[in-house]
């Protein structure tokens, strides 16, 4: 049968045979993804040093972290779609250049306002890595792309574990500026290797960017996430005019975006990727999963310190326990996906994470507080290792010519869920008499959210075998 579209014609050869340099390309894009992920958390260890050196207020210092998360949320879906339209290699290399230059600019900033601006540009580059790199991996591995994508997207959570450790070492022995300088030689290496080994893709013929749709989507996410993050960063209440105004603007712009997407011939994000053919259920799962898992992970060290008086360095290693559990199972889960399908690992993983969160909220039994929390964190890691590869691959095979766009949306929904969860939880903690106990209750809420996700997995098309 003759292919019905140019997208299918270009996809057919890649669907048959993996390409020769696929492992080198996998290493290149993995390095980029890990670097962008590390930069999400590495700055947290340097906030006090940044405040002292730049004579900055705490709120503005905190924005060096917040603006990076916001920038990534905005850029992920846009970069994915632009990569599908104009070539993933081009967008990936452009992102590498921007990330490297912005990192150098961050290291040279002489005031906090410039640092926040440069961090925003760094976020744009870092946010474009995940969707474009996933598309590049898909092109390289052909019939094995399901396994390659499962392994590749499991790299991203590791950055959140490694970042604080690397940041602590650099700040201790050098200064906060070296946190950004270290990206420069790595970024240059990425660009050189990318130019040599990543092949040129085939952009969609006659592709034009939907500038209006891109602007509406970006502004919707910006105002929505800014309003929510203001709850956590400033301790404002939901009745605060800033929060209400930002959310009203976000809802209005979101309605305009949906109307535009329904009417435009080639929208930046098609409405079918938001709610059609299993996408709506998976987008909801990703948002709730991000809220429960990313929000939970960000708050574990604080919980250990506030409820049990565990020292900060030891509290941080609880995330390492979770990472070990995740790594141990993720690689096995990836190679078992063709036999198990997606629903079973997702449901089993969500239940295990919920169980680990519930254990963490309870008082220790027969173990020291640290041992109890480490056990609970390890169980959540095993659950994440089981569920993340399946949830990363679910529904990708429904639109293989739009893998970058789908990956960008997945990242957007997960990161948005994480920001919502952290902001709401920290607002509640700011108004509670017993922060440790309030956090224990929040973990039970996160566990309940994961249980609510389970019925949604039945709406996601299951798949066994290769794509």
C-alpha cells in the first residue's frame, strides 16, 4: 500500500532498521538531558551564597529556581512541535547553544536581576532538550525505539538527585559561579558532537510556525504557573489579588488558545493531542502523577528535618534511596514492556508509590526514623521505576510522527503538576502549627491522588510488542 503522507514516507525507513551511530547519538542527547535536569536543583544549594555575594533579597534569590521551572514548562510543548515541523537536530543544537551561552552569562552576572533573566534563557534551552532529544532517539533506533525511549526518559529524574550533591561540592570548594561555568565546556562538547553525529532530519514540507497559537499557549502557562508559584514563594493566600488576577488571565488566554487551535489549519498544539484518542486521559495522568511524585520528592528532605530532626545532609540522602529503587527496576521494566503492555506496570507502580508515601506518613515501627523513611523512599523508587517507563511510552505509538510534541506536552503536564503541588503544600505548611504533621497529612493526600489515577489508566490504549 502506498504511504498516505510525507510524514509516513519519512517514518518508514526509520521504523525498520536502527541507524549505525545510534549509541553515540543516544549518549550525546542523554548528556544534554542530564545537564538540563541537574540545573533544576543544583542552584538550590547555592542560594545563600548567591544572596550574600549579590546582596539579594530571599524572594529574588528564590526566583533563580522558580524561573527555570516556569521557563521549561512553557518551552517544552512549543519546542516539541517546532522540532517536528522544522527538524529536531536544528532545534536541539540551537537549544545547546542557548543553554551554553546563558550558563556563561549566569556565571558573570553582577546582580540578582540579571541572573534571573539569564536563568530564564537557560531554561528555554534546557526545556527544549527533552522533546527534541526524544524525537532524535526515536529516529535513530527504528524498531527498537520503544525500549530506547523508555531508557532515555528515565534519565531525567536522576538529575534531581545528582544536582544538590554536585552543587554542594562546588559551592563548598569553589563558588556559586562555577555551578554555571561547569556547563560551558560540556555544552561546547555537545554542540561539536551533535554537529558531527546527529543526522539532519527531514522537516515537514511547507511548515510554518503558528505564532499566534505559540504566544497564547506560552502566556497561558506563564500566568497560570506564575500565580500558583506565588502561593509557595510568597506565602500568599488564594484570596490574594495577584493570584486571582494571574489565574483569571490564564483561564481567559487558555480559552482563546483552544478556540484558535480548533480553527487553525496547523496549530502549534493540535486539540487532538490534548483530549482525543487516549491523549486526554494520559495528559490528566501526567499532571496528577507530577503533582503526587514530583511534589512529594521535593518535600521529603524538609519532612525528615521538620518532623524527626534529621540533619539536612542525611535528609537529602533519602532521595538517593528513592533513586536507587528506581534505577534497580527501571531498566528491567523497559525490556519487559513488550510483554506486559503499559497498563499493568502503570497500575502496579502507582500502587507501590502510594504505599511508600503512606508508610512515610506513619510513625516508625521497629526502625529508627531515618531507617523507616529510607525504606519508604526505596519503595516509592521501586514504584517509580516500574511505572515511569510505561507512562513515558504510553500512546506515543498512536502518533509516531509527533513524538517530540507529545513528549513536550508530557513534560509540561508533569512539571505543572509538581509546581502546583509544591506551591499549595508550602502555603499550607506556612499556616500550620505543626509543619511535620501537616506534611505527613499531605503525603496521604498524594497517595490518594495516585489511587485516583488508577481508573484513568483503563482509558489509555494498551499495547504489547514493538511499535
